[in-house]
């Protein structure tokens, strides 16, 4: 497919008209939204598919796109991404279990965790699941296990490129110090020694950070690690060694837009920048792996949450609604770094666009003062029974679901915009399952 056409056709966010249209269609199907569904999560599956196809079209065709499971752990969604030809990146052993349950082949799973136990490593090696070691100690553990296992796993090493940090410190992992990976500048010699020492070490991995990392920083991280990979391969050749780094895992991190009018880099721009700064990536000498999460899911998902009350206290208009820090953990605990646009629709899903706007605080249902989704935002007049549509909520939301106050996780519905057919990706959490969790 022509890459230029792909990116021109591709909008970065769903508009409020698009999501309110989908919501009114869902409301009109009586069996979809019941009286207990005070909040619901939706995915535009057509948008999601376009994002995945675009990524596949832009990268070399043999690239493994291991989509970060933490961004969206729904098993039904994993099965959909698998059907579209994607792989999956897992950051814990339970995530590995979910990936297997969703049907991913071992060769399509990349196991990244900074805290793998011996048993977990052994399992991955035996199953032929790729894994990236986070430290020299982990490499030595793998070496012990490899004495007794003949494994088909691609084993890589996570390197911290030490290229710098982005604007959000809690999601930046490519600075001078990071809890992840082996720092490239500090340990260059030792890294080379390890590639000479272990001939099964054939992959290299980095992830500079997520959201808040500008494109030049992401590219610089990859450039540094590509230079290292090429240096390692030259050194192995000089030492007449047979092994080479053949897999280059560039992580994820492409930022998305959460604000109206915000300009974020496109996947196409990312590829252009990589082609010019790191031509080695496209030399054919490396099989590429990507680990995008937010870019795939964030803009495809949105939440509808009923307005239960509108309180007026002094100068404040407070909208009380059914999601808060349970679903939007990052926004509520770190409000300066995160943002979600909010639109208002009436009880039938009709978009409210009235000019009579008022400033609102949008508060969730949880029992703590920080459970605030937005402060001082201008919205059309909000009334009891309306719904708030919370945009760009498809990544790192229910994956970070908080059990505080024992709220039941809302149902998740998917739809296609071809015919607005809806499917249930996850049922609303039952009281029994809640009880199971706490028992
Ligand atoms: C190792 C690794 N890979 C991939 C990702 C996905 O990043 P993003 O969702 O920003 O693309 C993360 C996010 O934390 C990560 O830590």
C-alpha cells in the first residue's frame, strides 16, 4: 500500500461527533446498555485496525509488532490484534499467561520484565518465547539454565540508551539513571564482553519512554543502540565468532494526542526520521521488533459515564460521575501530566454543543479528594442523566484499574463504523467476581 496515502487518510483522534454518534447508536439498542451500566467503555475497532495496518505497512514486512499488553489486557482484544497479524509484548508472567490464553504463538510473544524469576525464565526458554534480559545477573541466570535446555527463544539484552528523559518523569526510562536495562554509556565494554561470552545472545532491546518523549529523543535512543549493535557485530566478526545480533527490538513510546489541536508525530514521520538517522535498521541485517502500546489503543477507546448529580457549591459546579481514579489512575494521581477531553451528550446520546457554557469540576465516585477528572473546564450545560464522553481512553486505563472502593469494572464494547455493529469485549464485572477477588 502507498505509505503517503495511508497517513493522509489517517486522523489522530476520534472527534466528538464520531463518538457521540456511536454512543447514540449503542443507546438505541436496548439490550446493550442496561440500567446498571452507569459507565461503559467503547472501542472503535475500525480505527484500531487502521492503526495496526498502517504500522504494518510502514515497517519492513517481517517486523514483529509485539503490542504492549499492559496498555490493554483484554483477552478478546488481544485475540483481535492477533488475528490482524500482531504479536504481543508482556511485562510480567501473568501477562504472559494472558497472551497464551489469547492464542499467541510463542514466537509472537516477547517477555520483558525487570524482575523475572528463575522459574519464569525457565518456562519461557522451554516454550521458545523471546525474552529480553534486564541485567547482567539475569543473563548469567539464563546461561545457567541454557546448560540444560535447548531453546528456540530469541534472547536479547535491554540497554538503557541514556539518551535523555521526556516531559513526564514517571514514564521516562532513557535517562542517565533508570531502573530498567543496562546503561549504555556506563557499561559499554562489559556489554561487548557479554555478547562475546554468550553466543545465544542474539537480540538487543531498548525502550526510551512512553508519552512525553519527543520524536528526536526516541530516534536518538534507537540510534545509540543501533551503533552499539553494529559495534558488537563487528567485534564478534573480528573475534571469529559465529553469532551476531540479528534481532533489534526498538520498544514503543510513540506519543499520541490527548488535546484538541495538539500536534504529535505521525507513525510515518517516525519512520522517516528512523530511516535517515538509523539506516542500519533497514539494512536487512536485523529482524525488527516494535512494542507500541499507547499508539495502537489510546485514541481508539473512549468512555461514557453517566452524570449522577450536578452540585453547586459557592462558585463551583461539580459534576458527579461514575468513573474517576479507578479507571483514570494516572490522570487523578498526576493531573499535571495527563489530560482527557470531555464532551457532553444528553440521555439519548445527542451531543450538547450549546454556547451557554459553564466551568465545571468533574469528580469521580471514589472516596478521596483527589478523585477529580478535570478542574475548571468549560462544558455546555450539564444536567443529571446526561453522559460525559471521555476521549482517548483506550490505553493504560482499565489496565491500571484500581480496586479502591471496590467499584465494579465497567463493560467494554467494540464496534465497527461500517455498520455500527456492537460486540461485548468484556462484561460488566459481576458482584460474584468482586467477591472472589476479596475472598
Ligand atoms: C518495555 C516497554 N515496551 C513497550 C512499552 C509501551 O510503550 P507505549 O505504550 O508508550 O508505546 C512500554 C511502556 O511502558 C515498555 O515499558
